[in-house]
């Protein structure tokens, strides 16, 4: 065997050995790094408190932040239904807006788990800005209400589109919430 053949053979063996070692070592090193990161994550997770005063303090801080953030959006549930007062103030607002073509009706109250509810249907007809303000007023009442249904329609226009009078008719079906009778009377609901 010539010197050149031996060198080529030796080089081939070294190359194969390098590929074999590299093929086995590189994945092992990568797996080691992955396991190191996973171990660090698990240690950090184990260091976090799962109970006790630290958690209570953290949760109290988060609750305070949520109350500050959402405090102005929360609507109270009054102790009494005061539907007559609500209808009176709604009538005053509709009068102020000049909406005389209107209908406000109430339905049968319903008892829910933590509140009672009375459905109320409000239909108004008039110029768009006034109807829009009326709907906005109802949505922003100082008590908890839920809009179940909202429908708005414009006056019929002729084909040439020149007879639009700007009149809008809106219909809202809302639930007006108040405290359950048992709670309002001073006893606990069970």
C-alpha cells in the first residue's frame, strides 16, 4: 500500500469518526441545553408562591386595580325595583329630547339567582339625533340594565330617494334588574 493510499484511508477514517462523533454529540448537547432551560423554568415555577400571604397580597392588589379600572363602568343593582321612578325619569328625558311619539311598557317580573328582573319595552320615533340620545340614555342608566333586543328603522323613502324625512323608529327590549324581594325585605334568599 502506498503512502498516498494510507493517508487517504486514514483521512477517511478520521472523517467518518468525526461525523459519527458529531452526529452523536451535537444532539446530546442540544438536548442538554433544552433540559437546562426546562429545569430553570421548573425552578422558577417552584419558587412562585401558591398560597399564603404572598398570594393573598398579590390577588388583593389585582382586585383593587380591577375595581379602579372598571369602577366607573359598573352599574349597581338597586334594592327596590323603583320602576315607577325609572319610567318617570325616562319620560322626562324623552320629553326633553322632544320625542312625543313613544311607547313604554313593562312585562312580568322574573326571579333570577342573584337579582330580580323586569322586562321593559321602549319604542320611540323621531329625528335621528334625538332617538340616538334616547337610546344612549337608556344604555347609560345609573342602574343595571341589559339590552335584550334593539331594532332601528328609517322612514320609507320613494324610489327617487328625495322623500327621506330623517325620522327613525327605534325599539328596545331591556331587562331592568333589582335586588330579590327576600334581600330587599331584609332576609336572606336561600
